[in-house]
C-alpha cells in the first residue's frame, strides 16, 4: 500500500485500539481492498509516531476480529469482507426450506467442522415441537432446577471406552466451548496461567485471555504433547490447568499414546494441575486408547458435545468433573453464559436418551468418511493427515508456500480454509507451514470435489500460480 495513513483523531481509548478501529473502518469503506498488504509494523509506527509494539497490538486485534492474516517475515494481509450491511444469501435446501450462509455465495466453506447436514433438521424439529408441547411453562420461564435426565444424558454421551462418568459428576452446558470456559472461570483466578499446546483450538486461549488468564505454551512433536516440556512449564510457570485434545487433536489430528497420557497424568498430579480433556472429536472416533480421565480421575475434567457429530445449532454440551468441582463450575457457567435455556437442554437430553443422537452421529460419520476418501484420492502424493471419521484435514504445505499465502490463494479461488495462525494459542516462534480445511460444511460431495481440486491445483502450480497483486 502506498500513500495511506489511518485517521487516529476519531474515537477514544488506547492508541492501539484506535489504530485497529481506524484500519477496520477503512476496510469497511473500501479504502483498503481485500488482499491488500498492510504497511510493515516498523514503517507504520514511524509514520504515526508510535512504537512498534503499539502497531503490533493493533494488528493482533485485527487478526482476532478476523480481518487480517499474517506471518512473520511475510506481512499482514486483509482478508475478504462482506460489504457492510449486506444480508447473507439464502440458498434453497431441496424441499427443506432455506438456510443462511454466512459467507459469500461464491465461496466454498472449508473453514468449518460442524456436523454435516444429513437431514437431522427434521429430527430436531420434531423433538423441538414435542418439547414445546410437553413443557410450555418451563419454556416461558428461566431454568432454576435441572431434571435428572439432563445429567443422565451427559453421562451417556461422554462415556467412551472404559470411562463411565456418574450422573452426579455432570454439568450440562451451552456447548463444549462454554463447558471449558466454565471450568477455567471456576477453578482459576485472573493472572493464573493456563497451559496450551502451540497449535490448538485457540478460541479457548483467547477467551481465557479476555477474563484475565495468562497463556503458557507447551511443546509438542509428531506424537503430541511432550510430557517433559509440560513438566518444565509446570516447574517454571505453575499453571493451574492445561487444555488438551488427546484424541484427534485439532488441528493436527494427533492422538496421544497411552504412554504419553500416563506421563501427562503423572506430571499433573505432581504439580497439582487440572487436566481439561476436550473429547469433542474423540467422540467421533473408535480409538481404544483410555481417556486421560482414566489415568487421573481426581483432577481431570472431560468436555464434549453435539456440534461435530449431531448438530452445532442445538448448542448441546456437557462436562464431567470431580464432584467437588461440580457446583462451582455450574455457577461459573451460568455467570459466563446467562444460564441454560430449558428448550435447548431438554432437546439435547431427548436426542441423546432416545438414541436419535447416536443414529445421527453414525450418519454423520458415514458422510465424513465418504468426503475424506475424496480428499485422499485427490491429494495423493502430498503430505497431509486425515481420519476417516473426523471432519478436517491438516495439510503440510510444500516449499515455498507459506500458510497465510496459501490461505489467501484459496480465498482468491473461492475456497475458505484456515491458516495456522488461527490455531496458535499465543505468540509462538514455531512455524508449521500448515493449513486446516474442513470437509463437513459444503452441502454436497461435488462441492468437496470442486474445492479439493482447487487446493490440488494450487499445490501443483506452486506460488507462481498465485499473484496477490491485481
């Protein structure tokens, strides 16, 4: 970009926030085009009379708002934006009515891993209708008491392998994310460290940061979390918790071995660290490895839900925790979310206890497997990880591709994917040269064929096939 400077005379608050707001405003107005490269931090700092750190914080804020993407040594680029005030497109869904698509009509959504649409909307509609008929008074009021069936449903859904939580260990939640955040809010205080892998579901670390928790990064290798580095972090920073996805980790798809799980449990016991085991994707697999909770039941919290295997829109989630934590987490979850709505909690419980959720999960797994087979055939010869039952792929990019550059190239060709920055829990010096793309959200398998063909073509052509300047 040339001859552009942000207007920092408008607004209030810290300079970095005003800078981020000014850039966002210019993006919305079209002053800065999608795909444009923002000035290097040092150059912009000199031009506006600020420190490099101030500009860096502004760029990070823009990244958290989903407006830009960037990599060390490459620069920061503006992502595509829907025009301000524009309404999402309505696309027909066979004979089932219409649905909103929160991306431009000409983009394929490979940036989401929600459960694929296999017609479960009709099942959910029926359960919703019967719930409304059976419980009109409860729906019209706030939820004060949780019926036993809500706990029973959570115990059933979270059970896997030999892990069988008791109903009195369950907290119903508004999804898995809310479950984890309820636990963090209840069992830590502002200033405490929560440990994460360098690459993980970073929305948790970002959310924890918003409530004053600090992030400690733990190294991983091709086999997952390094227990020795976890012990080093425990000795140096004394984290109160560590967030882990031991089975089908997001985004790398690594599954921890039994030996590593036992080692992590040993370290957690020694340093009194609470283990948060997110089994959201593990619930889709038939992996026989014992859950972390089987190694350290007295200090492990297991969280899971329906978003990847049944329907993301019903916001179904539960966590299992040591009984001493249950009341505190339930109260924290209510304070963080406003409380459980009766309608959603009852619908989720009915789906699970009736067996309908399990039936839908089987259908989703079958659809995911068929789509993953398309990916494996199309990308044969390239380095990637996939799982028959998990709705995303972790692609290691060949030289000279960079993660952010590849994401922008896919965007230019109508495919939305996630670069590695989306999964970094904190400021990390590690570079992975990887991208993640999901296979569950495009409506039809032919869309998978089309989108993966774009990815394959870009990989074949190399960076010479993509020009960010028009």
